[in-house]
C-alpha cells in the first residue's frame, strides 16, 4: 500500500500552475487583469511564437513597491483581499493571489516596476519560481512583466501545446474581450512585431466594438440599455437579419468581467424568439452590472463562470432589455408583411409550456388555454 506524504513545495507549485496556466492566453489574461486592477489607462501586450517564446505586458498603473516584489510572487499573496468577508464582495478582476506564483513556476520572468510619484524603479528576475535579488532600475511609471520560455520545465505540458498560430488566435480573442470589457482603457496587441489591435480607450463601447470586432459587425448592431431594480444591462445586439451561424459572437460581461453563461445566452436568445431565422444565432456585446454581493465570481479556476444570487431577476433583465430594444428598432427592413397575427410578447413563454411544434402544426397554431401571463415588469430605458 502506498504511503501518504506531503508533496515537495516545487511539485505543489507546478500542480497549482496547471490549474491557472493552461496556455499562453491564460498568462496574458492574468497579467492584463492585474494591470486593469492597478488602475491603468493604457496596456500593451506583445507576444512571440504564440506566447510560447515571449509574453510582455506593459501598463501605466500604480506600480509595485520594491520591498513587495518578492512577496508578490508568493502563493496567495494579494493586495485585493484582507478578510473572509471580502470574498463576498469582490470588485476586482483578480483576487486569489495565485497568478504570479503559478506563472513564475513554469517560466522565466522579469519584472520592472516603478510606483507613481517615485523617482526610482526596481527589477526582479525569477526562474522556475525562484527569485533573484531585487535591484534598483530606471523605469517608467507602471509595471512591465516579461514571461519567456513558458513550460520550459514541464515537458509534459509543453507537448500538449497547439501550433503557434492557434495560440496566437487564442490570445487575440482574449484581447478582444478585454478591450470590450474596459472601453475606458487603451489596449494595444502586438504579435510577432505586427500590431493586431489598438483601441482608443475613449470610454465608448461602440469605439471598442469597431476596433476589436471590425466594421462589418459594428454596422449591424442595435443599442440596448435598460435597468430594473439594482440590475442594469447595456451594450449592443445584432439586428435579427444579421443572425450568425454560431454563438461565437455572443460576448457577455458581468461587472466588467468576461464570462461564459448559459443563463445569459438563454435570456438573449429568448428575446429573439420568432424574430430570427432557424439555425441562426444573435450576436451581442452585453454588459450586466449588479451589486458585487449579488454575484459569486469564486466558482471557477479561470474565473470565466459566475453564480448569480438571483438568477431569475438577471434573466428577466437581459430578456426584457433585448426584447424592448428589438421592438423599438422595428421590423427588419424589407421584411414581408406577416400573414398571421403573431403571439403577443407576454405569451411567448406560454407557447413553450402548453404545446410542442408538432401540436402547433396539427392544431393550426392554436395553443391550449394558457395560465394567465404574469404582468410584464416595468423596465426603465
């Protein structure tokens, strides 16, 4: 029978790194989120060979004190949490204090930083998680972190990496999402010496959409804005005639954090019911804002999934905001007149509860008497 023993600290760090650092895009995500939390107004990301050769993230944020540099690369070292109660009201993108330790454990890292208002910066080199000495250095205000030779000491992980082009595409998609989630920050993305993305950082979501997703996508968007109680929904959705072949252009943010949510996807698509071709999907860039105490972001290692305290209210907020925006935009231009009176909006849910498609065809489109539809809440637009 094998004996139980505690793992060596280096092995434990490599295991922890496997949870946080899945691929180069994971490194970029963690470093850029730190830059955003530092109050940056401009962030530059450079990669080579899909991020496997080099990743450099430069920001103009608050910087790090020289004496705190070694501490920053320890596991569970963070400036964003202090007490147990803070976990219930997380308002920053990062909070666990694992990212820098995990990244440095599987790469060679150089950090150059200078705090706002100081005259001298500091530099630190780490290799495989082992830090060298902190040295004084000239530096602009903010922080620059360079990650080289990712997974150089974990060949088992290295052999599962995809082609450089695939890793570059993953980082590019991530940068698009980050730029859309923070239109007030100017993002620049450089891949192998070529600028691939530049957003103005003027605080306008439509500017970020145009820069990140392109002119063709931006031209077919309908603005949405609504609120109910302490939940607000804003952003853009595609016009019904601009349906897409997949859900790849559905982008959701909750309190500035990019997430993947079946709940939000269902609410969005419910708003398009009977308005979009079968087999087509709407695109969107939607930002949901609600109190930090009403959402739990500590439910997924990559922080791309959240749990809502009031799922029904969030669903209703997205559904009614999208539906009202589409109704306000009117029927698609050039659409043929309807041959039969459509179901009123309040009874859309009743159809799915009282009959299926086969019954609908056989019964001539007359559903069984549904229960009284609930009153549609008043959403301020």
